[in-house]
C-alpha cells in the first residue's frame, strides 16, 4: 500500500482507528497492526480457536463436500460462464482456503485443482485429502508460469491481508484471459451500516482487530477490482443482517436479540427452500446485492 493515507472520515472502535482512505479507495485500519501482532494472533489463536481443522473421517467430509449446496451453486455459476477449451483440462485454485473442501467438487467434475494455504496443519490436512497445494502466503507465492488458472476462488481472505494491491496484482497475473475470479468478503460499512451508526448511534462492531485490516462494500471492492482488469459478471450475497441493524434490531448491543439472529436466518431461508422456492431466494439475494446490501459480498468476475 501507499505510505501516506489521506482521509476525511474516521471511526474509532475499541481504541483502534478505521479510516475511509482516499489514497487506497477503501476503508482500512490505520495505523496497521504490526507483524508481531499478526503472527501472534494467527499462530496462537486463529487456527486453534476460530478456524480449527477437523482431521477425522475424510471420506465423510468428501461426501459432504460433494453434496454441499453452496459448493454446487459455485460450480454451476463457473460452468455457465467459463470458457471451455477443447480437449484441455481446466484448472481451479482455492487461495487461502483454510479447511474448505470446494476443490473436491471440481476435482470430481474433471478439473485439475490447486490450493494455497499458509497454515501448516491445514495444509497437511488438505494434502491428506489428496489435493495438491502450496504452504505459503499469497504475498509470497509465485508460479513458474503466469496465466495458468481458469478459475480462482478467494473467500474471506482480502480483508485479512496487509496489501490487497499485491494480492490482486498476483491473481491478475495467475488467471487466464477470460478466466473467472470468485471473491467473497464481508460487506462492511455498507449504507445500512452507516445508517445504523448515524441514526442508532451504533459503533462499528463488525470491525475485528487485528485480523480484519481492510473493509469493503460493493462500490469500493468493484472499483478496486476494475484496476486489475476484472469485469463483474454476477453478484450475490447472504441474509442482509445489515438491514436488521438499520431497522433497530441491534443484535450487537442486545444479547437477547443476538441469540435470535440464527433462528431468523434459518427460518427465513427454510421458508423458501421448504416451499420449493429456492430459485426465488437466489434471485432475491442477487437483487439485494445489486442494491448494495447483504452481510457479505460475493462477486464473480471475468479477467479481461
């Protein structure tokens, strides 16, 4: 990133400043966490408490992955939009994947798969599952030849990295012309979040120190991706928790409301699925995303 970060808007939460950076074009922590803080957090807490690996019963996990509804939706979007070269096996890469097993579905469909995972325990788990990958950070990773990958998946990673510009520049080099990038990040400081702060006098409780360094909404993320020659082809999201906040259902400051969030999402989703209207729910989330709402951003883009 740049050395100077010009900004006119700033929020402070739990003693840490978050700026709307005009230099970078998106919101981020400033000053940044130190390397020691990040190393300590990831080595001691993150992979043991927040994102642990289940190393047991690999066959059961494979079956679950192959029948995972979210994975199947991702695969179908890629098949619908990706160019299919005659006689050539396509390659997908899951970057910073953690214990995600999206690769299994693509592998079963005849794709070559690669993964990139900096955590050694998770890397060992994925190798044990039969996948080929690299035990490196995205910032340190290089392939011998650029532009080899037909589809790159990078889910809930960009908010963690020190320099999104380096990561996206690397992805842009790795992915083939007309290849597909799927990227997901939390939808932070959305219009609904800003309304919540302004009208409910709420704090940006979605800010997580030290691991969430960068904060994106649809506008800032798409503008950033355009710099690296990616064109949006589809956007969607998940349940719009940010709209609950703007409506006064403050699950951050009310424990009773927080306990109800899971059942609200579950009941809402199942009311469509169990009534045979899952396609309606899919279209609804796509339209909510077009308006800039939803708790996470899910974008599919083509490399130009």
